[in-house]
C-alpha cells in the first residue's frame, strides 16, 4: 500500500471526510485528495498533525510498518489483515470475551440437560 493509501485508510477508520480533515488542519480539501492519491506530499508539520488526528504513527504513514515499543493492533480474517485503532481492538476483545463466556454457559446448560 502506498503512503496515500495509508492516509485514506487511516481517515476512513476515523470516519472522517476529506473536507472534515481539511477543516481540522486548516487546509483545502483538494490538498487532502492529492495526498491520498499520491500526487502530493505533506510537509513535516502537516504529517505530524495527520498522524495525531488519525491516531497512527508517522512511521506507519510513511512506511506501513510500526516501530517502537508499542505493537499495533491487527486482525486477520480470511487471510486479509487490517490495522485497528486501540478503541476498535478493545471493543473486539470485550466482544470476544462475552462470546466465549456465553458459549461456555450454553455448553454447561446443554450438559445439564443431557444428564436429565
């Protein structure tokens, strides 16, 4: 994936439009479009602001790789990998824990019924 593709992915994960991002950064929305279509590159200050707005690292925006001591959140479904925000990862973890608890409860109840 290209730099522009990662920018677009990060923006859509935050459920923001190009116009909303442009307004938050004080730039024209066509500039955001140019970044996402790899027709232009942001300056360093804008790159830092984009990373902060999207809650991603500059490393990830530039290279697609995460560096440092904090690993990224990733889910792989049917062989397709997707990065998750911390909020999304926590929600999925909580949902999975609830699913497992309910499944275990149903199995115990089914075992009790089969003994009757």
